C-alpha cells in the first residue's frame, strides 16, 4: 500500500529520503486517478524496501501540490535525492511507471 504523503510529512518522507520516491498526486473525484491508484499500490508492494511510493491528495495538501506546480491530475513525480528527476501526467500503464522507477534504483 502506498504511503500517504501530506504537507506535514513531505520533508521527512520525500525530501529527506535516501531512496527513490514515486509520488502520485490525485483526488477522489478524478476518474483517471482512480485508474492509476491500484497500479501505484501494486508498485508500492513491488518496490517495498527499495523505494518510497506515496500518494498526495491534492484537495487536502495544497502546499505540496503548489510547490511542484501540479495543475493536472493524476501527476506522478519521481524524486531522487529530494529532487524531481522525472514526471508523468495522466493515466499510463504500470509498465511505464515501473520503467521510470526502475531507472532510479
């Protein structure tokens, strides 16, 4: 299961992480987000111990969303060393996200 990332825990769980991070920006009312959500949870299981896989609810965490200029959802940001190194906007197959995350290991 993906970790819930909030405005309060972002620094601790993402910015200071020594592992690559996949961060899914989503909202409950977003249809494509609901398609990507289970894929993100699968990746969280696949990469347990190797990477941090988290979700940010944009309705509840405006600061993190604004910090990265997230305007469209789902947006998935990939971090390494606390810096955004890749981005995916829109719903895509698991293989696309898997390849991007694998490249950061």
